[in-house]
């Protein structure tokens, strides 16, 4: 028993000695100073979202929280405090603000994602500087079947018959010469604007449930010039909106893109060849009919030519001459 007690005491002394050695070895004066400086650093806290805050929602104090943040990763856009006494005042600065874009739980609050309602309405606050919001009536067929949602990017296509009208004016209303191909162009579809931001669908700026919505109207964020183009295009023909992928390919061309009805229809695009073939067949058929007509046509009966009469005149004194016919 005494031996066991002595062994435990010796083991404890050995552990204490090793611990002392390690502390003295790895905790020099420099390390101690760094630990002291770290302890004296101010505790910086960042304003974050205590829950998901959706676009259009008004911020209340219970939707915000302060969280300790590593100083090295502080972004200059973050809202920060250095002591708890500043928390109440800084939180009140954001009370009543309206959210432009979704702020997820735990995400730092950025001034670019919110605005004060007393400065503007929601949609005006949602727009970037210099941009316009323009709304267009659409149907599921012209708006990708209802899969276009707020925040998506789209291209705008215009279908019209203006090209045919221009070509007719150039001809002056006169029919095309017979040796020229017929004027076939009627409908043209072209991409007039690319990569536009959808601000709202109907009156919704954020669709939470489901992945599609019955679409009656779409509001787009446009520059002043783009707004003029879209409003003019609305009077020219049919507008269609096509949904873009989230990833834009690096090799995408910005050159004008259009398609005519002649390009769509194989028959129309090869109509000249078809007409030439038909004309050739008609010519061949017409030649055969003429030959047959010459061979089997009706026999025309022509009378024989009448031979002239052979007459001699006989004179007797002063009497008139007598004509006598000489028969063969």
C-alpha cells in the first residue's frame, strides 16, 4: 500500500515537472505579450440578419442581431460597433428600412441592400442609379410559360412584318419583274435587347413558393434608351421574352440576330428551285401536246383549183365577136 502511494506521488511530481518545462519553453515573453495584446483588442461586432429578410420587407429590431467578428475579415461595407453601448443606437438607424434584395440569416447587413422608405417608394428604391422600371403585358406563351421570376435575366425578341413593307416601298408598289424571284418575306423575328433584369412579375418582387407563376405582366429594369426601344417595339409587333441561363457563355456574340419566315420554312427557302422545276415540267408537257396535235389533228379539206376556161372569139363583119369555149 505504501509503495502504491509513493508511486502516485512520484508520478504527480513528474507530470508537474514536465508541464512546467513545456510552459517555460513555449510561453516565452514574446508569446505572453501577444496573448496580452489579443486579450486587449476591442471586441468588434457586425450587424447581421437574425432571420431571412425578404425583398420588400420592412426591417424591425427583432430581425437584426450583433455578432462578434474576426477583425482581419471585416469588410468596409459592414456595419460595426466596438462596444455594446453603441448597439442600440446603430440598430435604430436601420429600423423601418426596406429590403431591396434577399438577406439570408447570418448575412451581414449592407447599405446597398436596403433603403429608407421616406426617401422613395419601394420600386424606385429598388432601381439602380439612372435606371427605369417599365412594365409590359405578357402571356405564358410569350414569357417562357411562367418560369420567368423576379431576379431572372431575359432576352427580348420582336416579331414584325416591317421588312416586307420596306421592300414593297422600294418597288414603288409595282409588281416584281417576271424574271425576278417573288417577294416572299412576311414575318421577321429579331433579338432587340439582351440580358435584362426582371424586377417584378405581376406585382410580386419575390416569389417564395413554387417555381413558376401565372404571368400577366413583367417589369424590367432598363436604361432610358432601352425603355424607348421597348415602348416603340410594343407598337411594331409581338414582343416575346425568353429566359436566360444563370451562366453567360464566354463566346456569346453581341452581333444582331434575326430569323425570317423564309429561313424557317424549307419550302420557302427553296421556292425558286421549286418554281424552276415546275416551269420546266410544264414546258416539256406543252411541247409533247403540240407534237401530238400536229400528228393527230383534224384533216382540212381544200378544193382543187379550177382550171381557167379556153375561149376563142369569132368576128363576123361589124357584129360583135362571138366567144366559143374550146372543150378538152
